[in-house]
């Protein structure tokens, strides 16, 4: 019987050890301390040791052997790992796009392209094909361009643009007129910030020009409403590619010329402008981005002089190629705390190229006059230089100037001043 009691005691001791060890293993696993691939577990404080409860078989065996059922708790000599306080504060300011964006901080901080856009002008030619009064359709607010205070990165923001085009409307009578354009809009992301919709409405401060000799031009102060859909195709921590479509709707009014040859140029065309864009932000703070876009009019605009039968004029298809280089000039880092403090300043240098992909359409007015695009085939090159300033309250203020490189018919204005304001909503 002594040997039997000894064997029972040995079994009870083994079961006690096994249950205690299993409890420690369970606590270890619950704490998430399974060894990683490197074989070194995370150092976290272990759970308190648990007291095992004997089973009925153990109670009977222990009663026969006279053992004490009060087993000591499983010992654990591991010291709790030192813990550091975890801050429960969060950045609640609206400028936290670099933290809340679905993209990497470098991509989220990229400054949008500034742009250079202005619509090509139409011209009236007489029987000797001499240019007369020139005028841009819609006063220069009838065709939208994606590379105008925009980025390949979808954003949540409010948009305000101001463009001053100096000497944007010329004619053979050595008279020039300036154009001031204001644009209001917004951009909203969806589908986990991988897509966005953008709406813009341009306005002209004064679209009545003249008299120029014996001719005056009157136009609508409202431009064409544009809607842009944008989607990210692929992205990583340093770059992304996007594609989209801009739709220009003919919300602008007609352009009316008065004088020896009265003319009404209707704004009827809907423009579809698909585009591809890229954004690259390698380590070092520099920003490279660009767009390739084609602007296609889907229908013609009406044209009448009140004497001859009405006719139509189809605007030319345009190709836009835009590239922007940005370099960080100032970064306040954590020292920028107030809502109006400047966080970052970037310098922007951009190259913009616009070309026509087809010959100009010609609308005949009687036997002696015609309306066509000035210069027929165009190749326009502009340079843009600007400063992009970010404030800690989520506001971006951008100032820049555009210098035309080409001359003659490929020069839409003498220079342009830009002021752009973005209010980030996240």
C-alpha cells in the first residue's frame, strides 16, 4: 500500500504541475507574447498567477495519501517590463491631413500644381484674310484645365482662385484688354479617399470690352461650370498615378460683338477632358508632379450675324502637358502651434505646354467674312513660378506669376498673376 500511495502522490504532483504550467502558457498567449519570427517575445507585464482548482480524482487521491490540497500559486520570477505612459491626445486641428490621410505623409503634404490656363481666342477675318477683332469664347472662362490648383492626390477642400491676365485680348487696332477671373469650388473624396469629385464655377469681373474702333464686345460674367472625377490607379509611399475626366458644361452666356459686323457667338459646346496624372515625393522634400490632358469639344457653337443664315464653329481639340517641381524652403516643425502660424513654405517652378491637335474650323459669314481660331495651329509654352504657404489651421495660400515664352499667336497674354486659397477639411 505504501508504494501505491507513493504512486498516487506522484500522479497528483505531476497533474498539479501540468495544470499550473498550462495556466501560465495560456496567460502568456493571451498577452500576445508569442515569439515572433526572430524568436524574441515582446516584453510586457505578465498576468497575475492563477490558483488551480483540484479535480475530483485529485481530491480522492489526496485524501488517501493525506496531502494538503492547498497548492501554492504558480511562481513567476519575471519582472514586469517597464512601461511608458501612452498619450491619449490626438491632433484635432484641421491641418492633420498628413496624419489622417489614407496616403503616406509625404504624399499628403504635396502642394498642388498652380497652372496657367486661358482659352484661345477667335478672330474675324475679312475678304483679304486680315485679322479684325479677336475675342476668347466665354471671356477666357469656357475651357477648364486639370492643372489649375489641382493635384493627382484626392483631397477634401474648399477652393478659391484669382487670375489676372494682362493684355489677354488684342486686335489689329493695337488695343488690349485685361481679364480678371475668379473661381469658386470644392473637392470631396469618397471610396476610402481613393476617388474624388470636384466642382468649379468661374466668374469674370468684367466681360464687356470696347469700344475698339467701331466694335464692342459684351459677354457673360459667368463661366462654364466644370465637374471633375478623379481616381487613384496605383500608389505607394513615394508616388501615385491617377486618372480622371473633366466635364465642362455650357453655363456661360453668349458673346456679342457690336459694330460694322454684329455677331453673336453662342456657348453651346460640352467639353470632355480625360487626363492622366502622377505625383512623386522622394525622400528629401522635393515634389514632382504633372498631368497629360486632352480637351475635346463634343459639339459646335452657334454663330450668327443677323444677316446671313446661322452657322456653326467647332472649337479645336487641345492637348495639355504640365509639369511642376516643388522644393521645401521652410519647415517650422513642432514650433508651429497656433492656428495662424506658418508650418511650411514651398517654392514651385512649372512648365506648361498647350498645342492644337487639328486645324481650326472656319465659319463663313456671307461672302466676305469668316470666323476662325487665331493662329490656326498653336504651340503655347508658359512658365509658372510661385510660393505655396501652409498654415497650421489647414489653410494653403499660394501666390504666383506666369510668364509666356512663345510670341505672336502662341502668346495668350503678356503675363498672369495668380492667388489661390485652399481650405483643407480634414
